[in-house]
C-alpha cells in the first residue's frame, strides 16, 4: 500500500538510506500546499531517520532543511537564488549556509514547486544519496502530466486489473476515503498534476449536480498536492441530462448548455482542469453524428471552458464505421486535415501507436503530422495487452522507445518527445496522459511490479530524458531495498520483462493477435465477427506464402503517413527494423533475417526466447527469497509462475497455429507444441 513512499529506516547491513540527518525542519507557508509539504517531510524523515526533526519557523541550527518560496521565507529570499526559468512547478535544491547554519534549501517560485522539491529530497534520502554539496535545478518539460482513469460510476474499471475504482461515488462527498490523500501524495511525488476521474466511454451523469458535488470533494483532497481534477465528457450529454434533442455543436442551445454547465462546474471547482473527450470512436457519440468535424466539437467545448482557463483534450483514437482499408491509417486521415483549426485551449490526445497499446508499435504518424496543433501523448499504464496485472512487464522501455523515436519532420532529432514538449513547433500548452492502473486492491495496481509502471510514467512525464533503467533503480531502491544484491537482479528482471512479453506474444512486428474482447491470452486465429479489424487474421495476414501486413506503398501505404526519411525506411524491407518487419511488410516464411535464419525459424525462436526470459526472471526472483519481505516475495513468485505457464501457452498456441499455415518444420532442437 505504501508504494514507493515507504520511508523505511535503513536496513541493517545494506547500503541504506543516507546517513545525513536533518535536525530541523522549516517549511515556510500556510495551509494548503505548504502544510502538505510539511506533513510529507515529517512523515518521511520520521521513517527514514527513526524520528521526526523539530519543526521551526526559521533555521536556527546546523543540519536544517528549509523549504519554500522567497515570498514565504525571508531566509530563502535573502539567499538570492536564481529561480528564473523554473516556472511555478520547478525548484532548486541547494546546500547553503543560512544565517550561519549549514542548511539544505528547497526553493521554488510557487508552493507546488517546493512540494515537488521536497519529494525529490525524500527520494535522495530514500535511495541513499548524500545531502552535501547539492545543487539541483529541475522543472518539468510538459505542462499537463495526468492520469486518465477509465473508471465507471458503478466502480467498474474498464481495462482495470486492480479491483474496483478507488472513487467511492456512493459514499462521496460525505466520506473522503483517506486513500484519496495517499493517491494524491503518490502522484505528487512523481509530478503528476492532473487526473481525469471517469472513463472516456463516459456516462453523462457525472455532469449532474449530484455527481459534481462528489467531484468537488475529490478536488478538495487533490488541491494541496497540486493535482487538478478533470472529467471525461460525453458528447451527447446535452440530450441525456440537458433535455435537448440534439448535441450538434453548431446548435446555439447546445453551445449555451455547455457554457452554462462549465460555469456550474467552475463555481464548484474553481481550479477544474477541463474535459477529455472520446468522440465518434467505438460507438461513442460525437460531432460527426451531425456532419461536423472533430474540430467543431472540440472548439465548442473549448469555448465553454476557456473563460475559466480550462482545456479540452480531444482524443484521436478514432475509427469509423466503415470497414477499413487499414485501421492504422484512420486517425491520421481524419485529423491531419484539421491541423490549425483547433482553438488555443485544445490538445489532441494521441495514443503512442496507430493501433492500440500493443506490446510494441511504431510511433503514431500523427506525431509530427500536425505541427499547428499541440499533441498530447496517451500511454497506457494499465496492461491491457501485456498480461493484465498478472504478468510482470515494466513499461518504461516502451515509453522511452516511443518518446525517443525520431519523426524526422524537421530533420534528424525531431523526436516524439520534442513534438509533445512543444519545442519542435513552439507550443506552450503541452501534455501527457497515462491510462491509470490503479484500483481498490491493497497494492493499488494489482501487482507489486505494476506500481513501477505508474511510477515510471510520472518520472518520464516530468523528464523524458530519464532512462528507464535509472527509473527502475530508483523505484526498486524505494520499493524493495537499497541492497545491491536486491537492486541489480530486480532491475535486470524489469529491464528484460517487456521484451519477453513481445517475444512470447508475437515478435517481429506482429500485433493484435490476442484473444477477442478480453485481450489476455493468445488468439492469432481469431476471425469473423462484427468488424474485420476486430480479428487477428486481419492484422497478421498469414497465408501459405508468408505473413505480415503490407503497409508499404505497394500495400495500404500507411508508410506515407510518416516523414519521407522514415517512410523510406519503413517502405524498404531491407531497412525496416526487424522489430517492425511484419507491421509493415508481408514477407515469405523463408524471408532471410539478419541472423541468417529464415523468418519462420526466427519467429519460433523468439517465442522460445520469451518463455526462457520469464523462466530466468522466476529463478532470479526465487534467489531473492529472504531479502524481500515474505508477503511480497510470495505474491510476486506466484505471479511469475502464472506468467511462465501463460508464456508457454502463448508460445505453444501461436506456434501451433502459425505452423498450420506455414506448413514448415520447427527449427532443430525446438520442442513441438503439445
Ligand atoms: O484499447 C481500446 C480498449 C477499450 C478502450 C479504447 C479506447 C476506453 O480495448 O476498452 O475504451 O481502446 O481507448 O477508447
């Protein structure tokens, strides 16, 4: 339950948290964010040092910790620290001498920056860093760093694998579960500053007065932690709860209804963040129902929240009713023509890849394709396609791979990270969203290791330059132990885990080959049903000659949605990175791979390799028995055993199925599926 905020006293024998002791705590400022900051530091230092330091109004002894803004603390003001360019959320941490006393100073322009700095300092202590000679300067790259909860009002969480929704709508607003505060603490500790409480497949009821009171109560808990509350808005709400007979964005009554609704929301929640909208996608209502565009719909909502400083995040995960030529192309086709027509307070929220949160996808071609529109990244923290919360898959390498991908739209170095942080096209409104993996389970995320995905998302949202390995090290030290005999093997497991999932579910660019609907186990044989693109055979296109989706210029031409240098690479079977081979090409089973093996053999060996990696992870974990508390050790061990069985299941089923199509023998030494 404590997540990475365990604040455990140093474990005997291990290279434990820093020996530096804070002797006095001075947090400048009054109720609200400063109180939350003070409480967190007291809690953290009490745990880490075996006792809370004295609180003071001013530094009066050596070894003090001084936290706040120049406005709130004359002692900070007198230091004259350069805080320019840090904005409201950035901070500095400095070892300094304050009125003759050696002091660690956390200084920021605004209280929230000081809170983030305090969490940074606690992280240093938790991971055993010395507190002397500090000179740290940090500010987030992105303005909006948020979680998207796919939580329904009945507490069912769509694609959630950690119990029920943590939002206890029935007991709100009267009962504020203390868990909400811990949620806010955990998120603030990694710099998350927004949360969308309800599912993008939205129920309009959340906008009724009864629910808005509940939302306001949650917002009150989030506020001292710098977290704004947002809601998913159902586009047809004016009809469902407003008594109108249309939701046409061009209709004056509809526009007025949304403006009035926004006024009502802001009267209750003055710092409300704004709306997230899924429209004209998977059956959701939207502006296209009235012959209007996504921009018409987004702008109408944006105008309603604009007077209050709110924003609209309009999702680009759309696909139309018609049978697609290539589903991967649809979002680009619908949105690129609208570039430049969205109002200033609209962000278009784009999933990392063009299909749907697969274990590996190339970056979405919209990144770089809409220079006049701020694009917001949508990652999935929950593991819809990576074994739910049962399989261990550390997703930071996936996030990192996408953020580092080079769109080449303005020459080399035009990374996806630079598209979303606004530096490529000069946007100030920037953001990133992670579909939350949080639920009512005692460990929040359904498994201990899934906490790392929440953590890593926040860390990368703050600074996309961090490496997934460094984040894994931090998280492991805070969550399990600073003992190198724990950190190294655990980080090794984490770093291998995502590639293992790619391998045993279908490597080399295979995608959407899982069971229909639930998306859990193997299902490369899935065919038939309501839509061609809800089958696996649509995506892998295996036949007697070969396998893969031809998205080259000779095929669906999806490659042309990328900038020329990228398109050329993806179009050329000899230059396409092998991890995307079957994403972009239909190749013969005998296609020669870089290893010298034919494709079929390579694919089979990847399935085996995936199972093998999981076996290794399981062994590594078994070797940590006694170094990790028994409860967590046993649960992870049990989950890894499940994962190994299921990796084997994926491998056996997939090889059996594809072999029935390829008709080729297994490479020498490979065990046949049972
Ligand atoms: O990945 C698909 C999921 C749906 C989800 C949808 C979306 C919220 O299977 O459960 O709906 O994407 O992102 O809108």
